[in-house]
C-alpha cells in the first residue's frame, strides 16, 4: 500500500483525515480523556466516526494515537500500554477503511519536554522513545505516518526513526504561530527553514497544521514551505481561534470558509488538504466538493 499512497500523492490532491480529537466529541468523548484510551474503550464509536469521515470524502483516516508515544502517554499514566494503544487503534481503523483509502499512523511531538538545548531530551532518547509507537503502528497495518508538532528538531528525529524502522511513507506537519515577526514555529523558524529540516530528515510530504494562523495565512505558509522543499505540501489549519460561548468551545471557521480558501491552497501547491482543531465532518463534505471539482477540471 505504501507505493499506492505515494503514487496517489503525485497524481492527485488528496483529502486528509478528519481530526478525531475534535470529531469524537460528537460521539461523547470528554476533552480530558486520553484519546487512544477512549478509543479502545469505545471502539464502535471510533469506527462509526471514521466511517462518517470516509463518507464525507476523507481519503485517509488517522489512528487517534497522537498522545500514545512514551512522551505523551506518561502524563496520563499510560506509558505501559504504548504497544496496545497503537496496535489496536491501527487495527480498528484498518477494519473500516475502504479500498483505495489509507490508514495513517498519527504521531505527535515530545511535549511536555523537548529536545536539547530547549529541553532535557537527547536525540537518542527521542529516537528510542518513538520506536515502540512506530513499530506498533506498523504492526497494526498503517500505510503511512503523519508526524506533527511544534518543534522541527523533534519532528526530524521522529521522521528519521519512522523511515529507518519501517520504510513507510512519512508526512511531517509543523505547527505555526503568527506574531510580530510573521509566521514562525514555536522556536522561531520560518516555514521555509522548518520544511527544509524535515525534508533533510527524510519526510516524503511536508505540511502545516494547527497553531495560530488562519485559512488565509495558509497560502503564505505553503509558498514559504515550497522555498524549503520540493516535496508534496499539505495544509491543515484549525477552524479559527476558538471562543467559549455558553460553556461550549466554538470555532469561527465555517465549512463554507474552508471551501472558499481550498482553491487558493491548491494553487499555492497544496496536495494534502484538510483541517485540524474545530474542523467537523461538514467541513470535509464541503472541502471534498472543491477537491473533486479541481480533479475534474485538471483531467479535462
């Protein structure tokens, strides 16, 4: 399946996975629950949400394991379950993934600590810490990995580990923030610099995800990333900056807003299109309409 994924990525614009950390709230997940633990306790709800995301047009699903590395699982006292959480999440996703679609092993950054000199982790400790998660996801049948986070140095170590341990395709998506100096990573790298770093680590596709930037900013980020890499690019913004209204977290970015900006992302080089926090199944329905129209026009 890995060759198929890379081939599809070259041939088409692909619709990314729906963000399960947001989507599963509609199936009763509490914000404070450990995501993978909740999935294993509610497998039928997880699979139903995945099926709905495929019906909405997603061409891949993720394993809901971004908090299931050694680093992210330990604060939840789940570090002894890393193999189980990743293996079973991947297997559950594989069971409901339609032919022609892909299961993506989701891996996140190393917070609450970081790579030296900003934190206490060494490269070898990071590599070894990601190893169990990567191997369990591969055993569970993922087609590729999606590695995301705020620190490009950490992502580079995880990318290298995934490539060396499995040989599967790796997408590396960095979180960006917009401030007085423009759009940067948490450590101050431009999208051009950050994309170059993960490219050199071996990433097969490179993108932007989450953080404090808008749908409109996605165009600038894609153009900047292109200056640092010739790999396929991806765009997964949040649905805006959320507000707390009547006790509920509300994101301002509507499905129509996302659909409005999707052509601009594609024109700026986006090959992997989707959303992160606050993005719903309805966002993906609208997004898919635009991507499919683009494909038809391109093939004509």
